C-alpha cells in the first residue's frame, strides 16, 4: 500500500519512484510540477503473478537499457487502463490507450510511457507474469507489444473484468486464495494472448500447436494427484507419441519439458496447501501424497531445491504469522 499524501510534497516523486521500483520494476520518472504530484498504489501477490492497482498524475516514464541490465525480473506486464489517456512506446511500436483498453509490454525491452491526467487522476491495473509461465513463442508475442487492444469484448472483456474486480474488491481472502486466483489469472492471460496473436495473423499450424500445448497443460493440472501421471501417460491420453509430446513442449512451451512442468505444478500445489491455515493439521507427507509425491524424501528434496527450505520449515514460517495456526 502506498499513498503519496503521506509524504511531504517535495518527496513524493522520489517516494513514488522507490515504491514502484520495489513493487513493479525500476523506471525513470519526470513530472511537470513535483509539488502537484500525487499517486497511490496497492499491490498483491497471487502466486507467481502480481497485480498492482494504481492512480497517478500526469507524468512520463522511461525504462532504459541501463535499468534493464541492473534489474530484469523477465516479466510480461498486462495493463488495463481505467482512467486517463496513456501512451506507451516499445520495440518501435506505439499505443495510445484510453479507459477500457488493454496493452502488453515486456520488462526486458526498453520502453517509454506518457500519462495525460489533466481531467483527473489516471488509473490502471497491471498484472505482471513471469515469461516462463507463458507457453508462447517470444518472437510471436513480441509482435504485439505496445499494441492498443480493446478490452470491451470477447476474451479481453473477461480479462478486464477479472483485473477490475481484483483491483476494486476489498473483501476478505484466505492466504491460499491468492495462489489459486493467480493460477486462474495465468490461464486467462495466456488465453487472451493466444487470441491477440491469432487475430494478428500467423501460420495456422503454429496456432494449432500452441492450443494443443495449452490443452495438454490443462489436462496435466487436472490430474496432478494421479501418481501414475507421467509423460507416457499424458501422451497416451492425447493419442500422440511420446516423441511428439516432447517435441510440442520443446517448441511451444517456452522450453519447459513435460516432466519439469508436471513436477513444478505439483510442487506449487503442495506449497499452496502448506500455506493454507485450514490444512494446518494435515501431515506434510499426506499433502505430498495428495499431489503425486509417493516418497516423502523425494518430496522434501524437490521442495528444498525449488524453494530453498524444507516443507516443514516453510509451513512453520508461513503459518507463524497467521493468528491461531501456530503449531
């Protein structure tokens, strides 16, 4: 949470620069009158995705090659414009956006933005998602960076509605809800990007392969608790050869292998359960078994490699901060 009203007028731009560098990515800012600048920010982590709702006055921002070399989380950012006129320039593409528009950009390429908030504060919601979570070719996705994409119909409207709800809803959520909603948002952003890329045009065969991978990944996520879930069983369920399955993932899943995708999804589901206060009494080995880890030692080893701590330590650290769940 951040509100510039809590800072002296002369410090507000620098405070905004610092909070956005922490909550989003480092950028350079310029404003016409620093004494009149005002902004607010509310950020929430939803698993691997972060959603940030912001209001701000007129300003210009730049993400330079120097800043990228210093800090690049390798994210795609999807922005929904709620108020004001806002423009972005990236990779020789330029978008002039207004309320209701969506835009996608990359933290790994320089960009410039201009915000016109002469008629009141501008507002937007930005969802940042790791590039590795998007099973689309970077070359194809880069073609739609900094493009104005209407968010009032079809898949764009569904995504815009989700982001608006996340930005404005102040109702109570359990800690485990964040990860689950992040999973939904990841799938929704991926579906939207597929739609946008298909609309831009491209080889029908490549589009079909991307859709096929998304279908297979959805199948995997729905069967994570099956101890017999293997690349071979996944291939058989989709009536393709094992070699064909590996080829699909190699070319259309951002280099992620089938086995590593299964393992990563299982670990993430187990991590969410360990952080769920309602499951605090469930033994760690039972959570591991629920998500397909038959041997507790294998689960502990894989969890430590992925998260830098053991499942038990992770659970104790996370739940210690939740009243009534200390064990």
